[in-house]
C-alpha cells in the first residue's frame, strides 16, 4: 500500500507538473494571440498607409498628366497666337506701304510724259521722304556709319583701303549699302569700306 500512495503522489506531482506546463502553454498561446493581434493591427495600419500612399501617388500622377496636357495646349495656343500676330503685323506694315506704292506708280506714269526733269526729281524726293517717315513711325532707323569707328555689331566690312587721312584709320570711309535697325536690333548691317 505504501507503494500505491507513493505512486499516487508521484502521479499527482507528475499531474501537477503536467498541469503547470499546460498553463504556461495557455499563457504562451494568449501571448501569441496578443502578439498576433498586435501584429495584425500593425499590418492593417501598414496596409492602410500603403493604400493612402498609393492614392496620393495616383493623385500626383493625375495632376502631372493634367498639367502636362494643359502646358502642351498653352504652348500650341501661344504659337498659333504668335503666328497670327505676325501675319497681322505684316498686314499692317504692308497696308502702310500701299500709299507709297501708289505714289511710285503715279510718278512712273508722269515720268513717261514729263519734260521737266526737276519736277520729276521733286516728286521722287517727296515719295522717298514719305517712305522714310513711314519707316521711322514703324521704329526702323538708319544706322549712321559714315566716318564712324568700325563696329562689327553694326557694320559689315566689304573691303579695307588705305585711309585718306590719319584720323580715318579704323573708321568707315564709304557706305556701299545702308544698314537699318529696330530699336537696338539690327535688321540689316551697313556694308562699308574701312580705312586702314
């Protein structure tokens, strides 16, 4: 009997020892479940953040595409407006030249019948002055070149000749073709002969 009591105690002790690990397993399971719940919450938060970031990226892509398309439309529109403006500006300039052309036609008709050369000359000078005034109103001015220091920004040297006087060295001694500019922009360089 004594052996049975000892066996029972051992069983009880063994049972108790077996029970303890069971509670430890339960604690571990609850810790694991807490960790897994915490992990799930963190994963859900990360997933939510990823979704928000994806939405922001999509929104930025959409904005970029719209801005790009808007800029392309703006560029095309301004090119068209500029082209139209140039056509209109050319039309205004040419319509201002028409009275000068009319005067030239009348002068040519009168030259065929004219006997007085002075009167014809006077008419041509009037037409020339009218054309000069028109150009001046459009902002086109003649480049002053004669006896000026040679400047590659305004003049184009055709040739060099020995200077007639010492003070004309490096200066323009003859103008072959007049130059013109609008404000500060040269539209035709003056073709000149330079003294050396």
